[in-house]
C-alpha cells in the first residue's frame, strides 16, 4: 500500500477495480476514482464527488464508465448506477518561460501550463509530459517546469503536452526552439580578438628585434 500511495494513489482502501480492453486500470477508493497509466495513479476530477459512494466499476464498449454506488435508502431499495461518459475534448498547452540563447554550460529553465475547455479538469489536476529534440516522451507528471542541465552546444527543440482527467492528450504539443551558445573561448568573436592580439604581439616583437639589431650595428 505504501508503494501505491507514493505512486499517486491517495487512499489504498479500494472499493472497486476495473481493467478495460484498452489496458487501462481504474480503481475506486474512499477519496477518488483513479486511473493507472503505467507509471502513476491519477485521480479523475469528474468522478471525484462520486468516489465516497462508489462500490464497483464497469465499462461498456461505447467507452462509458458505469459506477455502482451505495444508496442509503429504505430497505429493499434497488441499487443505483451512474453512467459517466468521459470528456472527449483535449486540453491545450502553452510554454510560459524559456531561454534563448542559453549560455554555456547549457543549463536551461522551461515552464508551462495547460487549460481544459470549460475546466472539466481543473488546471491543478492536469498532468504533463515533455521530450527534447524529438526523443522519447517522458512519463506524465503534475510538474510545470523543468531544468535542463548540461545541454550540448547547438540548436534544440523542447516539446511539452498536457493530459486531462479523462486521459485526453493535447494533440498539438507546445514547442520552443533555443540555442546553446559555446563557451567564450570557442566563440568566433573571441577567436578574432585573440588573432588580433597575437598579430599585434608578433608585429611589436618584430619591431623590437629590428631595433636591437640596428642598435648593435650602431
């Protein structure tokens, strides 16, 4: 139970468990209804109010979630079932802060945020995943910033996408391009200055040597 709690499951007192054909795992606890994405448990904002009453979970082929819940009515009252159809509109993601150019040694800060239409999923309940330079996407997490350390010199592209409580993912991730500039000693202007200084030293050294030869002849 401790591992599950550390992975995002707020309450290990499970009252319902469901695995769908798509491979998703849902569980109902006394505090929320969660879905597991292979890395962490995420609470469904739309189903949070129903969690204390949930008794079992089921899902039909049309994608709707059926929640059997406790009904404290008169004796012999029929069980109550709620049909929840997940939201189909994905959230939107924007990058709020980035650096360009990034000085050597290539440490960059990027921040972002997301919004769900009609706030079906509150902004604080959105999760985010990012990738760098077209690599593999990381796991979805609630963090809204990332410090990229020791990036190599050159151009880079950072992408971030958001996911709502119904696991809709933004199909158009936010992207920002930036360049890590080389250290001072590798920049063209520094090389040009050093070349001028070396040339000046060579000219001055030649003048001094010529003067010394003239003095010795004299």
